[in-house]
């Protein structure tokens, strides 16, 4: 028997690590824009997975967008102030290429799925080739900013390291991508060690070691998305094994409990799964209109709310000391500009060492 860590629980236990590093440094002030009272308190304690997950994704997107906008403004000023006409001609060429490719993609949106399967990879590769030089410039821009400002270095880790690992694992679960999952676990392991998450600082390295000893047919099953469950059968909707257990088995069992006392559980333990399943079947037959649970995560109103939150967060980041050229180069609080003391500076900038 080989222990297998639950990927959903890895994500859940990564939340307190992220909050411990970045909450008081500025995320708390960002959260107050859209969360009040108990919802804000739940973010502090990371007690609600969905709420904390959405908040982290929105702040990551907002700060990433703010960085990109700052880079594009810098790039535009640099290009317009330069005397080299070739740079301007190259920029116009890049814009025309992108416009042509995007227009071509839009023309194929209504075509058959099999035709899209043939055309889209070509368009994506063309977009990658166009944006590759720009991506190189953006990386250099971020590296130079990090070298001159400790606060930029600190928050760039949030965008390009800590949250990239988190988002990568979440997407690997949804898409059933085994190699991406393993890479993200390796990247997340140092943070569990640095911030004393004792369970996962032991489990993840042991799990990575165990993967090298798996039989070939087991490894092949994992590569074929055997570490996930597709409940709905839709693409990009798979869930981790432990997440499926929480959504199905645990949910049925909890529904069958009348009194959650140790004695009551002891008496019902043998037939409780059957009892929960019977209740679910009864509900589906008596209330068929409510039997199928609707997924509210993709409704237009919710998407608009999330987009609105992301926009507000981005505006707050852009108004912070990261992008206002305050002249301060030491590590500081994002909104109040309060400088970190020597001990905070040492801990927050060197926890990878």
C-alpha cells in the first residue's frame, strides 16, 4: 500500500501558508474592498475553501494584470521616446500580426469541433511566436524591478511563484494532467516546510519518492488522469479523489445522520452509507425538479461579480506603493507604506533559503 495525498486537501492547507505570508502585508486591505464581517473573518481563518480560493484567484489575476499594464506603459514610453524607427515598426508589426490571428480565430468559432481541433493549435502556436519576444521583455522588466525594490520582489513571488504553483495544481486536477500535478507539488513543498505545516512537509517529499517506485501500469494509469474523478463527464471539470469523496460519500453520510453523537454514530456506522444513499434516491424521485444540482459557478451574474472584484482589486494594487513611484525601496506594507522591521524583512525575503 502506497500513501496518496489528497490533492484537494493540499490546496486547502496551502491557503493558511499564503495568508500567513501575504495577509498582513497587504491582502487584508484588498479583501476589505469586497468582504465585510464574518466573510472577512473566514478569509482570515481560511475556513471556507471556495471563498478563499476565489479571493486568491482574483487577487492573483488583479496583481498580474497590474504588472502587465505597468510593463506595457513602460514599454510604450520607452518605444516612443527612442530614436530607433525599427522598434516602432516592429511594435506595429506585432500588433498587426496579433490582430490578424485573433480575427482568424474568431472566424472559426462557429465551425465544427473537429475542424477547431485542427486549426486552434496552429493559431495558438502563432500567437505564442508573436508574443514570445514580448514575454522575454516582460520577464526582464520584472527582474529589474525586483532587483531595485524589495516590495516588488516580495509581491512578484506571490504572482510568479507561490500562486503559479497553486493555480497549476488546481488546473492539473481539473484537466487530469499528471505531470503538471507532480511539478506543482514539488514547487509547493518548500513552503509547507518553511511555515511548519508538519503533515505536508513530510507527506509530499515521501509521495514524490514513492512515485519513482510505482509499477509501470500504475504510473500509466495516473498519466491517463487516474488520480481524478469526472463526476459530470465534462471537460475541465474533474475533481481530486478526496474532493469527490467529500462531494459524494461524505455528503450522503452526513445527510443520514440524525444525531451526530459518538453513541449514535456507533449504532449506525454499518448501515449509514446505505441510509444516506436511500435518502438521496428518495429525494430524486419525490422532487425530480430539484434532483439535479445546478452549477452556479458559471452563471453570468457571478462572473460579472468576480470580474468586478478583480477590477477593484487591480485598481487598489495600482494605487498602492508598488506602482506609485514613492521612492521607497525597502520592504513595506502595501497600502500604508509602513516599513518592515529587520526581523520581518529577514523572514519574509529569505524563507526559501
